[in-house]
């Protein structure tokens, strides 16, 4: 016997025909007008993949911890997605560092030379920017390092340092395999550089050879660092509890202080301190498919059209290079569904990469401003002329979801490091344009890290100032101090008075 609620085929056809009648459609439209959240519901369906649960973030932390441990393990490192490179930086400053240090910051067509004078907590910096001509960028390695040595000479002459022996720290922002504090092998050039005879070679040795060819300056490069270590060390000079460095800019990466016992790839000495800073290279998390469970269709599109598809999956969900494009893809989907701009867009909005990440920060800076001043300015730049306040609100909401997910994902990474280190109190030195200029990133991170760390662990996020300059100088000053302390201990052991 059929269920009482069962409709025969004939009755269903008759009901469908009735629903198509103008009278029924008029009633339906009237009902929808009294459901103000109907459009919101449809928008929510499009953006809900960005709203992750607490369980999702805890699972991400489990994935991260497993990846970190694989990277640290001797047997598992080769296949690990996250490489956990030892940086050979062993100690944060203790405040006794004094003297003058040169810092060299090379990462593009311009490079900086800085003179940093340290006297306890006092730091004085003077710097000059030099240009690297296109012909040198694509010439030989000898030409490049001779040009750098020439610029160092000019800088030292201007600061009356030609007759002084001075240590140098080098921030070299190209992919390197570090084999010692002052030994880094360039794996490949990026950013338009293609100097012959440098890839596969130690950049410090090439710099020293160029200095020796001149014979008129006495400079010794004691340390090569990356920007995460620079951020950590720059903050540690003011706050001794700083033990994590974080970059949130065009890309993302982090470093932290690990015990030598847990660093199975360590090949240096085992003297005090029994620790080393680890460059996690955490942007590569997920390259092995471990983050597929949170990847949205938008993330997959961004990855597909990137120059390194299948690589840097975690970074692509967080960093400034990709955030604007993720937001643009969502906005375009809503527009095509006629949930934005009445379905009408612009050539600029439909262009890949044209919705810059700075737009996300600018739109969110409107906050509760009902005039949507910044949002409307962005729309003007995108040649969007017909929009409502509701459109402004929806675009603002999309941007907030994309950036909040980014902040929370970065927070999951930091919380994983804090839990792993298990120190009672840690300061995190943070640098990068995304963190620096986004109106809510700091607050979002503080809120999420607090939820995810073990009870009792205290933390503080601290903006790093000039990690690539000041940080490199401080690493060099610390290396100089440790070398002197080691020499003094050795002299004392052998009965040699210090200073001889």
C-alpha cells in the first residue's frame, strides 16, 4: 500500500504546472522579498569552504608536527616536504655585543650596505642603496662580486673605515644550501639574475675572492642568513625571549630554536649552546598532498596557474603573492552567479592577478565605515562603476574570510612550533608586508594562537624592524662574540694569556 505522503506521477506533473503559473510565481517573489537573508545564504554557500572548524586547525597542526619531525629526521629528511634546514646560527644576542659591523643585503636589482654600531642595547644604523646594472645581473659571477666589492670600498671610504678590519653579515635572498654559518651554496638564480659561474658555488668564497682581488679593504664575512633568521635576531636584540622568526609577506616562512638532540642532520660542533636555529621552509607544507583536505577549488585554480604548480601549497593559502588572486576568483564566481554587481564585471576584474593583495588590506580597512570609502576607491581602480552598498559589504566579507583563513593557518604553524619548543614564554619576531599592512592580521593571529597553544604557554607577536639589515649585523656580532669566547677558553685551557 503506498505511503499517504506519496504523490503519483500525474499529481506531481499537475503541481509543477501550477507552480509555473504567473499567480504562483507572484506569490513566490513576494515571499522571497520577506526573506532578506536569502542572498546572504547563497553567498555563504560560495564562501563556506574558507571557514574551517577547530578540528580542521587541530588536524593541520598534527600534519605540521609530523612534517617538521620528518624534516628533522636523518632517515626521513630526503623525502620530507618541509626540509627544516639548520642555519648554523646558535645563539641570540645577550646584550654584550659591541663594535661596528657591516651588513650586505642583496635580493634584487638594488642592494644595501649598512654600517651598524652596537653598544649593548644601543643600535645606530647608516645605510646606502647601490644599483646593480642589468649587464652585471646577466654577466659573470666575477663581475657581480667585483661590483659588490667596489661598492663596499666606496661605502667604507665614505665612513672612514678603509684602515679598519670589520666583520660583515650577508643577507642573500636567493635559494641556497647552507653548509656553515658563513658557507652557502647558490642552488639557482631567481629575480632576473643569471650570472655565470655562481650556481653550485659558495657565495661567501666568491665575495672574499673579489675582496682579495682589490686588496684595499679588510672585510671578513662571518655569516650568511635568510630573512626569517634576520627577523628573529633583530627582535631578540630587544627581547631575549624571542625564539621564533616569521615572514608574512610575498611569501611565508618561519625559523625557530631547536635542540641539537632533535636536529639529526646537525654536522657542526656540539659545544654550548646545545641548540641551533632551524629554517623550516614551511611554505612547502602540503606538497605531498597532506593539506588536500582543506584546499578549495579557488586554491586549486591558483596553484594550477602558478609557475610552480604542486609546490608551496601552504604558502599559496597564506601569502601576499596569492591572496588577492584567491579573493578575485571568489568575487568573480559571485558575480557570475549574479550575486555581485548585478552580474556585470570589468575587464580588469576578469584579469588574472589584477586584484592585488593590497586591495584586500585596503577594503578591510573600511571596517564599519558605512561609506565604504576605500572599497569604492578599489572598485574605481578596477573600472567597476555600477555597484551598491550591498556589493561593497559582500566584497568586504569575501576579503575578510580569505585573510582570516590565512592568519589562522599561519597561527596553526606558530602554535605547532610553540607547543614543540614547550618554552614557558616566547616572543615571535614577525616581518613582511602582509603582517605589517593588513589592518587585522596581528589581532587575528593573537586570538587564534591563544586558542591553539598548550595551556600555560605565554607568547607575544613583535614587529621586526629591518631584519635583513640589522638582523644580519646582529648575527655577525654574536658570531664574533662566540668566536672570541671560544678563543679565550682555549687560551685559558692552554695557559695562554688572552690578548696575545
